[in-house]
C-alpha cells in the first residue's frame, strides 16, 4: 500500500512574514505508520516545496497563497 501525507499550501496576508516549519504532525503520523508495518510512505510539504510560488488571492492583493500548486502536488504523487 502506498501512503502520501501532504502539508497544503499556506494562505495569509501579504504583509505577514512568510515562514514554514517542519511538518512535525504528519512526520509523527508517518513514524506511527512505519511502526505498524507500512513501509511505502511519502511526505509532500507543499508549503516548503513551493515557497517562492506566490499567488495573489484578491484584487487588492492583500491576501496570498504560497506553496506547490495542486498540479505540482499531483505530479509528485
């Protein structure tokens, strides 16, 4: 069985500091799955993987999203 755990894109204010943190939550899930005998686990961190991929979400350009696009995530899967 193949298992893919994904951290999604980040949505926020354009003025806030963009930052990503290690995906500890899904890393713990992956570790538990490994302990239970699942051995084909992949983690995709869309926020970190597409950190420089910034897309405005509104006409005033106050909100943005950044990270891998859905198509890029699908390609990695």
